[in-house]
C-alpha cells in the first residue's frame, strides 16, 4: 500500500484574531496575506488539497497557490455566542466561562461546539484520509490541528492548550494505511525533498 502524507496548514488570521478576539468569518489581515504568499513558494507538489469552508481558510489556500476542495470536517470550532467577542467581554458577561471552557473539553459556548465535538470530527477526517495515499494538504484552523495531534498521540484533550499553533504553521502526518504518526518537517521536506 502506498503511504499517505498529510500536511495540515493553519490558516492565516484576521484583524479581530490579531487583537485576540474570537473569530468571525472575515478576510485575512495584511500580514497573513504576505506570509501566505511567501509560504506558497515552499510547498511541495501535492496530489489533493482540502480546505475548511471559512473565508480565511479559502483565502489562505488561494494565496498558497493551491486549488482546494472544501471539506466541512476541517471547519473551525463553532464558538457560538462568543464569535467576534473579545475575551474580556466574555468574562464580564459570563464570569468563569472561559476557565470552564479550557478545563472541560465537553463545555461549549452557547450555541457553539465543544472541543470534544471538534476532536470527534477531526478524528473522522483523519480516519477517512489514512488510506487515501499520496501527498495531501489540508488548510484548516488551530483547533483542528491541535485535536489532530492529540488524536495521534492519544493524549488528553486538555493538552490542546499546551500546543501553540501560529498562523500558517504546519504539521506533517504520515500513514501506512493502519495508523498515523507525527512527522517533523523542515524546509527540505516542504520543498519535496528529504527521506521517508
């Protein structure tokens, strides 16, 4: 069976996100546009590309020079009533809610989605891609990237808060059709070289 290599790319961010606010479906901010264009020059050739349905993910994929199919499982966490709000506003309106959200993966903001739900759909995406074979790229969001790493490592979901996923960061995954492993990657691998 041919191996599957999947690179998960965090989308760029919006102006609101730069200010530490919970995201809305907005266009990328200027710095993310510049970084995505630069990163696109270092991506390896790929067999298939998937993208989250958000505007910022689709813009990121386009700026990376990728022609991607939208995949709903890659969507960002639904933050419900918190979307577009700053943390201090949420804390003023719902004291202790942010701490509860970080402590309990089953907690969801009003009308939103829990981290447990994000992890379940992320695991489903990884299961579906495990035997896809070839070089794949998925442009998605930090919550999906973190839960993918947690799934592969079989770590507790609360470990998500210990993983930094900056805009346009990437992780590489490798599957032999039976399991996924995390794979570190440098510029050589991004450009298509390196060992297997």
